[in-house]
C-alpha cells in the first residue's frame, strides 16, 4: 500500500516523504523518550513498510522525534547510514521532522540531509568550523547536495513551475475520489439480526444523536489535519440519502454546563498569581501598547460600557497564563463571547471565532497527570455591548434526558461518538475509553430503542465493553474526510455494501494489548522497551490465546462469501523460488459486494520463535451475486524468511510451511502445506 501511494503521487511530479523513521509508536514526551528494541523486531515489524516505499522510489524519508536505543533518530547512523542508505541503497534525501534536530554535526555525519523547518543546527555557523576542523568531511556535504538536487531533477522541479493553475482547487473529480475512499474505509463490526441496511419501506423515522453527528468530523488534529472547502456531516448525509419518506430528527444528546466553568475555573499567571494576566488595548487588533494591565481572577465579563470608563468601543484584550491538570484525562475549554476571539493552548490555536454575535464555542484537550499548560485568549470587540467568558475543567458535559427520550419514538437511532481534531491529535496520546457521558448516551439510547446503530470516529480502537451490548449495529468509521457523511449514510441504507477490514486488532481491554505493561516509561528513565518483540497485534493474540474484541482483518458485509479450491503451484520449492497461490471466492449472497481475502504463512516447526501466522498477501475482490473469481497471489522468498537474531541477516529455513487463507486473522477457511528445500 505504501509503494502504490508513492508511485501514484510521484507519478504526478510531487515528492513523497515517508515518515517517521523509526519507532515513533507513541506520543508521550516524544522528543525525549527512547524506543528500545532488538534488531530482529526492528527489521521484521517496524522497517518493512519503509523498505517497500524505498523500493518504490520514494524521494524523501523523514526521521522521527524519538530516540532509538538511546540515540536520536535524526542522528542515528545505524538507521540512516547502515540500513537506509547502505543496505537499501536509498538515493533520495533524508529530512528531519519539524524541530527534531538536536546536534548539527552529529546529524550531518549520521546522514541527515535537510533540517526542517530551518537550519537551527545544520547551518554555516556550526558546520563550517566542523569542516575546517575535520569533524565533517567535505564529501559528506557534497553527498547531501547531490541528494537534494537528484530528487529535484528526477521530479522535474527545474523543468516546470511547482504549481499548475489549470487544476481547480475544488473539483468534482477530487470529491468523488474522497467519497469512494470513505465508502471503502467504513468497517461494519456488528449487525445483530441484520438490522443493517435499514429498509426505507419500513424505517420511517430516525433519531440522529451524539456529539459527532454534526458538524462534520473529517480527521484528527496536528500536521495531518486538512480543512476542506465543504464537508458533509453524518446528519447532513443521512438527511440527504434517507429520501423524502424517512423523517430525520437531530439531537446533540449531550449538553454543556459552562456557567459553572466560567465562575469556578482556576488559572495562574506570573508569580503564581491566581488568574490570568490581561492586557487591555484601545484598538481592535491588539496593536500598540495596552492602556492598562491587570490580573483577572476569572473571565466572566458582561461590559455595558467597556472594561474601563471612557474606554474605546473598539478594543481588544490579551489574557495569558497557565492551567494545571491534576489528573490525566480530557478537559473542556469553553469561550462565550460577543466578539471575535482566538484561544491558544500550549501555543496551539484550538478555538477561533470570527463573528460578532453571542455564541459559545468549546473544545477538548487531553492532558497527562500533574502537568501545566499555557493558555492565551485574544479577544477583539468591534461595537455594542461586550461580553466574554472563559473556563476550563473536567466533566462538564452531561446526557440530555429530553434529547435521549426521542429514541423511544423513532424506528431507529444512530448514535455518533468518538474523537475529533482536538481530542485526537499529535503530541499526545488520547484515552482508550470514550467519555463517561458518551458511554451513558449509548446505553440510554440503546435501552429505549432496540434498533440502535453506533458509529465511532477514532484513529484506532476504543473500549467497548460497557456499551457494545446496547448497540444492535456498530460501524467504525475512522476519519472519513469531507464526504464522510454521504458515505456513512449510503452504508446505513445499503446503497453501498461495506467492505472495510480492520488493519489492527481491537482488544477488549487495554490490559489485553501486547504493549500494555511497557507502553509508558518505567521508573525515572525515559526509555520504553518493546518487550513484546515480534509478538504484537494479531501475533500477540495468537500466542497468548487471548480473544480480541474484533480480530485483525475482520469486517462484516451485507452479503456472504465462500472460499474454495486452494491450489499451490508446487508442493515442494527450493530456496529463492516463488510460490503461486490460487483460490476461488464466490458471492453466495443476494447483494453485490467486495471481500478482502487474506493470505497468511506459517512455519510448522521453526528453529527460532516465529508467530503462529504472518500476513504475506491480500486481495480485494468485487463480486456480483452468484459470481466467482480466482485469486492469485505470488509469494517470493521474503514471505518465508525471518531476521535471524544471531546471523543478523534474513533467512528462510528448510522445512514444512502452511499457506492459510481467510477472511480475518481468526477466520482461516483454507489451508495447504508445502515443503521448502535448500
């Protein structure tokens, strides 16, 4: 998949950058934590996707923030020089993540070619003296320049402008691509009594409820976030796709008690003063010098004549300070204002309002325990009565009983919960559980309506144990982008047959995860040991015989598929030879649909510890009712190899192997063995 992406993007003359190299698997103190692992685990689990991208001709590789076995990734000679540029013969450029360079000379010698976003360390002031002293060789600098120029020449940067004005910034073709991606990405995890798809001739009323129902939640936060020209929310999609014969009712489901926040929030400013430092400007744009400065213990103002006698009607205020999170969790930030404002938390913009009318805006941030966080609120007022209130805290949302009551009056209910760009973003790991209010919302709606459909927005798994029995149907929608609401509605009503499969294992409890005991640093050292080794994901669940909530590769459909006639090109192959695997898939149901068939390989009696099975290929097959197709997957020597911990090399040992074909890692339907000889 990485290789196809690289080829597609670079085929349009755009450089692709694959990141983060390597072992950037958690966001806790990411600049300082060392990810510690053995060479076999590194080679087998965490590097293959990077190598596939390099083999596909990727132009750039970006290093990660973290350290790897005690050395920062941006100055790691084993990762960059030995493996990437040495073993893999990568001839593109290696760049740092933003502000992830820590020593210019060490990074340069380790193979970093480009520091981003600027030359804070790899600059003439640091590198020229090192060149003169012999600490850096001139050919090292020459190689970096060749790599930068090579990529630019290869992609035609000097042959044409880097912007094509003939391409529309918003186009129907792009919208359709986004819609198709969303359609195929939705995973149906539960469908009790075949509730889905909803029958328009029988379902005449639907309650759409939950914090993620409207507005659209298109993606997570951080550097991956994009702002589409338009986005379709779940509510909008369901309303549009349902048709005129189905009534759609909308309720937010959760209400916010912000009045208590505004009156009781605790802030600190310089000198540990209680409150925020306010700078009051006699201009509408925070320009010039403030007329006065004071510490405001709380922000809950309703000024009829402005913040001071004879103060200009157009004015602005900047409040700065910090907040302290006692416990780990999700905290709400809310601003109610008649006027424009911007709220920054830890110097990141988290809330913006451009209008003058009185509204309340809110967001959520996840904090670790016993941490301080800077806040800055910039308020601009143009005319009329001025008011601004600002508060923060935990647990201010509650289930609205009146909203939930609608569930008893409709034929079906769709509950939309999960995360958003504020609660799932880079730089921090979001919680494994939904908020208590969201869990109660699902449970209460489920009690009132047996036809409750739950839709989860999240970049991965969430704890489902407390509420999954309340859901007759469950859809994991991930982050569906600008057309997500339309795609979701098409799946709910059966205009599209879901075909997504889980790319990860969903554990029942966080404690069941392979990395549960080693995810965070132990003791005072900022090191995380990858104690699970190669046994992570489905390999872990196979080894421990722990049942996941939903296994890797799992996903339901509105039709049924049968697997038949597994055949191998030979029952005996020699080392280095390829093996062709063929089998049939038939659609035995009444709807057209797609099935992502998976091929796993198992060494029956390995000399070294190996997983019970390893995914080595997959194919997505689209079939009409009654149609069957033959799938062929070719396996090379790498499919049977492992990284030998003592030889420090890939090798395949002679012996008996099994090919396993299934619809998930826990649903193996066809098996056949073969002998691998020297």
